């Protein structure tokens, strides 16, 4: 990801040294259930995927989001997005966004893991 500015990457690194709870401010047409890392670990000690889909039959899996790193001009952003649907069905990406004319667009996306 050559286009990421050093200050954007540094801000991303600093912001993601500590977990940050994500509040439910989303206005979505689907149900969203928030779990912290501890809850995910506890939930996935046994037959996790069976339990997850038994409890949430229409779930798309588990999505993981990082905090967003910005440059000082606030026109470049770096975020991590991961999604796991089964033990061997998931992927994680670093996504680089650029703000153009007041709109955030994806400039680059790099897969960093797949299962």
C-alpha cells in the first residue's frame, strides 16, 4: 500500500494500541449485535459457529473493525476490516480511503489474511 502517508499509518498504529468500544449509532435495515473481544473469545470456546448461527440464523458472520487512522489534513484514512463466516471462510483487509470533494472513496484495499 504505497499511497498511505506515514502520518496516516502512525495515527492508525497509535489509535489501535487499545481497544475502543463501538457504540450502536448505526441506522441499518439489519440487526447488529456488538461483542467485545472477550465476549467473542468466550463465545467461541466450544462449537462456536453452530451456536452463532443457531442464535442468529441470518447472521453474515463476525465483522471486525479497527479504529481509523487519519493524516493531519483529514483527507486520508486507514482502517482494518475483517469478516469471518466460518472457520475456513473469512478475510481481513487494510482499506485506504481518500476524501475527494467531501466524499470518502476507497483508494486501495490490501488483503492481509484469508481462511
